[in-house]
């Protein structure tokens, strides 16, 4: 289904009608489709105004008890007998009861389908069974609560698919959108249902946040359903705050972009965040009155025209150290509610988005932050940091940005240190160290796929840099024509340099001459086959002798550790560690990213 088709327009207008908009107002927005829309919208409006049949509560309870007993009979192999006293049931309740009994009788499909996932032949039966249950519920509050429960079930299904490594199909996204839209339509005129309204908004926020991290996990055929689901969730939250404007499907045609950095106004609701232009207006959920010069983090929708519109906004207190840490390494232990990496416990909660089955020995990348009881993971996904992992080896490359850059379009190419990297909707841009612009020094983590380097994370390190110096970290994959191949990138080794063993993780400081990368210094971070090192990326929050606090972790940096750059409180660092003692990791190699602190009070 193409964006702007009659189906998508009809969905948008039906949602608008549920929120009190008139038919004529909807038609005025789409004059070319007005003739076809008028009859459909008029019919929908009349159906919506038809009062529902409302049998007495005891009749509902009796009908449901009959259905439940019939389900027990089917499971125990008893023959079917329908014994209804017709006089006291209203026609709608009778029809629903008979239909439910027949549905259960048909081989017990409803019972068998209750644990099915999207993609299963029984998933449609599961959704139909959920709808049938609502037919005999006549209390609006109860119906809204059931719809929210069903929406929560869609969340669990999506998380299960992601954990299995399967793409998210359109069927589950459409079902999630349908349940949320119907619940919102019921509750919009019921302010007395404060608890349900609060639950709906909290659930919508969590679901939107989840979907915005899963663009690259959604099946290509489900992109339109993805856009509609995110728009429905976002607009439900907007209407609770009285906003008039809404996010449209077209606003999400190119996916999303995560960017953080200094915010500066441009004009007409357009701001530069870390040098990237993005619209921030009443459709953006977050603190009002964004102040110029503050550090902001936005999740922006990329429209079909390449423009960015902020969906969510948060400000980062410049004087408070960031606690978020990226951890890449092998899972040592997997326990109930926690995992162990490099001897450090990291909690797994119901809010943790697991994109991989948790098994000891698997290479993972964890985004975690400090909690009341230690580190808490927000996401866990496969990592490609070493040879032999399921994911391709990650290349970390550092150099100067060259030429014009922008974040428009569904994909975008940036030239960094002479190499071309593709910026995708899954790329995270951290511009807290300087604006995204030509001449800024940037570090990019990327994987080679289909002859392209796909950027996973871009970190701006400084506003200016020497364009001829580069630095890279990756897996040594062997030699080709006298060149070293490091995570797919060809490097000329320094004279008389001895090649490391294939599969080693290496760090190379190099000089760039046109298209050539000439190595100047190489450090072997980990020999092949060991898999004992874990990598931390975070802010140095404290230095107490040889014990540093990097993000949430305490790291001992002894005399045997190699330190590249000047370490100080307030700068970001990459630290390769192994398990130590007394809950303190042992550093083997430290690479300081920033030349000066990025938090106030430490500069």
C-alpha cells in the first residue's frame, strides 16, 4: 500500500471522526478522494452513533459461563449440546453465544491459537477470538481495559519475535494500532476513567519508544503499518495534552534518526541539534521552552521529503555525568533477571528490549545505565566485535568529516576520513562533542554489508581535526596484495611491521594520503580465540588513583595498561577490560575519545 492511498486516508479520517472531527472537515483535506470518501465516512458516522444493545449484567455472565463450560467440554471430549433458555436473552447475546460455541467446537482452534505468534496460521484465529470476546462486553470501561490488555499482548508478541531474530510483520503492527485506536476512542470522552487513561498513556509511550528503536527489525512489507502504528501511538499522547496538530504517516516514511547535541534555533520551529536541522513544535513530546545552547536529545521522524520532525525531546543536564554505558563482550552467566559480563552484574527488567536469546558465551552489545541496585540494561542485541561471531565484525573508524553533510533522505552518505559511510534510520548520532559539519572529527562504528559501510553509531569528538590522521579498530582478517584487511578496510602496514594473527582485534593509528591508509602504530588488543575482553564506552566520571569510574563500571587502570590520549574526568573513553577482583574490572587498553571534557565544571 503506497503512502497517501485511499486506505491510509480512510484510516486517518476514521480516527479523526472518533476524536470529534466532522465529515466535511476530513473531506476538505482530500478533495480528490472526497466523492469516494463521503459515503464511507457517512456510514461510519451513522454506525458510530448507533447505541449498542446492552443486556442485563446477569445475562452476560450466564452467557459467558456457558461458553467457558463448552470449552471445558471440548477439551475433555464431551459431545456438544447447546441448551439455551431463549426467552431471557437479547438477540445480540444469543448470536454471540452461539458463534462462540461454534468457534470453540471447530477443533478447539481458539484454544490452540492462544499462544500463537504473528506468522503462524493460527494467529488470525487468535485475533478473531479476541474480537469475538468484545462482542458480548457492553460496559465501555471494561471494553477499553480488554483492548489495552490485547494491545499489551501485541507488545509481548513483538518482543518475542525480536528475541528470536525474526522480522516484525505488518499483521501485529496493524493489530496493535487497532486495539490502541479503539481504546482511545472509548476513553476520550470519559475523564472519570482516570486510571485507565493514565494506563493508556503510559502504555502508548512505552510502545512508541519500543517501535522507534526497531525500524531495522521491521519487515520491508510492513513499513506502512509501522508508520501508522507509531503515528497512532504518538497522536494518542498528543491529544491528551490538547495538541491540535498530529503526526502523519508521511512523516515517518524514511524511518527515524536519534541525535543528541547542542540546540540552536534556526527559524520557524526549526532547530539545529548537534548541527542537524530538525523541526521541534507542538507535535514534539518533551519539556517546553527549549533553551538555546542547552544539550538536547531528540528522536526524529524522517519524512518522505527528507525533513526531520522531532517526536520526542529530552534535555541533558550539562553538569551531570552521563551514566549510560555501551558494553560489548561475551555473556559469562545468564540468571533470572540478570546477566554477567566481565564479572559485573547487569539487571534485566521487563522494560529491557532483548534482541537476542540470552545464552552464555554469546557476543552481545548492551546499553546500560546506573540504577538504584547497580547497572540496568535498556537494550541487549548481537555484537560483531570479534571474529567468529554471528554478526559481521564492527569497524571503528575515526577521522575528519569531509564535504557537506545532512540528515535528510531515507539514507545518506557521509565521508569521514576519506571513507564513505551510509547513515541509515538505525544510526545513532552523538554530537555532544561538536556539531555535525565538514571538518569536525568523528568516530563511526560500522559494518560492511553488500560492499557498503553501514554506520551504526557516529560520535562527534571535536569541532575541528587534522584531516590526514585517522584511527581504526577492528578484526584483522588477513593480507591481500601486501595490505592488511581490518574489518573490511585495506591498510598499508608500517615498514617491517609483523602482521598479527588472523582474528586478532587490533587498534591502528594511521595517516591518510588520498585514498591510501598508511599505518603508523598498531596495538593488538586481543589475540584470536580468547574472547575474554569486554569493551566499555562511557564517560569517565571519576579517577581515584588507578581506579576509574567509566559509566556505571569501576575499572582498575594499572601500569601494564596501555593508555592512548589524556584521561580526565568528563571525557568519553573506550576501555578494553577483563574480569578483575572486588567488582573492579582490569583494563588492558584505554583509548580516550575527547581532548576536553564534555560536561560543565570539568573544562
